[in-house]
């Protein structure tokens, strides 16, 4: 038998005998750790319910000890159960990968949780956490339904890259006791919580969501990175980091870099919130835009609520449009023994804040370090003058009497400057400059 005939038939020779061959299925040629949901019966046509087929692919990956569950281009309709999620990852080392974040999409057909990637509850050792899982190049569509898109309870060492979430009428990602995880180019659009009810953001990092039972945690959220993420068209906030319902421990080691929070559908809640329980939270290169309100709403909001200690908010631009959407650009708080740090936090407002660019909370008992923070229009600072105010960088030297006009932007109270001609020290108190002679 010639080469051409041998390769052109569905039979082969083994030990001189003819062995019948069946055409190989795609699953037989795929890597052993690769689980294509279509090989498990998923259609991805957006109409037929693919829930049991996708779950079968996930379960097969779990049974194999880990692997990649692959979603070819398509729209995969899934239906949450009455008492649980549509899909659940029941093991570690599971990777969900789509053809791209817009080409492969999971869409909810009913209210409820789309995907649960959670471990055993209240496990402070982490040994029962859901671990070393990831989601990449995949879309999640809430279809206007309520319930989470992604539940991350008792989870660590997870990785999320190029994930697109949209159209969820609820919190999108809820993370309780989440450790050592990374979000790269996470995009969330057209999703919001319920206004005038339980105000909630697109993403909520918190130590606990309940006082007991599922969602209660005896540990905390820590070492989480958001890099190059974008949240748009939200109503009740973009990203919050808080202690949560059960008041113990401190969220810590959270890093936000090169992120964008933009909406013209405001209906309550700050874009970014870091509460007084937080430690070591750093947010840099942030753009926050408050363009307008959702229909029926008109109450100006604080855009960033910043109360984290041993951290900093820096290189931030806050802007708005023709509507008076901004109450204060920054609602600033510092707890006892801590310092709230702001650097290069600038307001470029088309409509001035109804309050001030920076508002000092009356309950603050700690220190403040505010450097090069100003707005183009409106009141620069308001609220209670801090009890303590760490010194600014080297004092401004002015040849003559010091006034607000000596500065490019109106300085905050507590600012110091020196009249180098007449040798006088000036301090701004209550909007006025007081001076004393220098020897």
C-alpha cells in the first residue's frame, strides 16, 4: 500500500493487521488539560440554555486536577438556580478562557449569581480557599437582571485579565476575604446597584458581607491589584474598599493604578470609596468623571471618599460637565494615629462643586498631608480645619507681603509662607493671612 493510500483511508496497519479507525473528535486532539465547552454540548447561540454543558466542562477540569475551560466565540446563555449560582468552580487551578472579551460572552437568563468562584467559609488559614484560578478574554452580561456576575468569597491567588462585564442591575463583583489577586484591564459598563435602597458599587472589596453564615469572614481582604481597569456608566459607585458588615480586621495592601471611573448616570454613592478601616491603600493615576445624573436624580455626590491610612491618593483628576454633580471632589478623613495623604489631586470642573474640592470631615482625629491639590473653580477646601496638619514641602518664599495672590491656586488653611523682604512668617487661618516678625 502506497503512502498516499495509507494516509487517505480511515484504516491503518498495526502488526500487519488492518485496524479500523473512527474520525477523531476535537476533544481527542486537544491537550489533556483543555476542555472546550462545545465538546460538552454547549451551543453558544444565545438562546438555548448552556448551563449544564458548561458546568460539565468545568467539573471535568476539576476532576482532572485543573485545566483550561475554553469558550469559543459565541453567546452562552446560563440560568442561575433558585438557591445558588448558574455556574460554580468546585476546585483549584481552573482557568476560564474565551475567544475574546467581546467574542465569547456568558449571559444571564434570570436573576441570581452567574459564577461562583468561592471556597469554604471563614477559613483563616486559606487551606480551604478557592485558589489559583483565573478568568481571561471572557465576557459577562447581566442582561438587566439582579444578582452578582462574579462571587469571590474565601479566595486567593486569582487572576483576571481582559474581562468585560456589562448590563448587570446589581453589584458585579463581590469579594470577601480575597487575597493575593490581580485584575488587569477589567472593564465594567452599564451596571449599577439599586438607588435609594442598598447603594453598592460595581466592585466591592470587603472583609465580610454578612454578620454570620455565608459571607461572614474572620479574616480580611489584602494584597489586591487593579491595573488599567475601567468602569463606566454606573449609577451607585465604581469601586469600594471597606471593612464590611462584621467589624474586625483591616483591608490592606490594595493598589489601584491607571484606572478610570466615568459615568453620566449618577444616582448615589461615591465613585471610589476607601473607608477608615483600610490600611496601606495606594491609588495613583486615577481619572474620575461625574458627567450627569440618571433620570429622576439630581443630588450632588462626593466623588472620592478617602479615609485610608498608611497609604496615599495621588495623581488624580476629577472632572464634571454642565450639571452640578459634585458635592465635594474628595471627602477626606484621617483616624487617630494616621495620616491622610493627597498629592496632585486636581479638580477640573466645568461646574463648580456645591461644597468644596476637598472636604475635611469633622470626625477626623489624625493628620493630613495635602500637596499640590486644587480645583480650577469653586471653593478649594471646606469642613472642619484639621486638628493636626503635617507641614507642607519647603515654605513658599515671597518678596513682600503674602496673600492668596502669591499662589497659583488658592491655598488651604494651614499653609505657611515667608516674606523674604520684610522677614515675616505668614500662616493662612480662616481664609486670612496672619504674620509674625522673624528675628
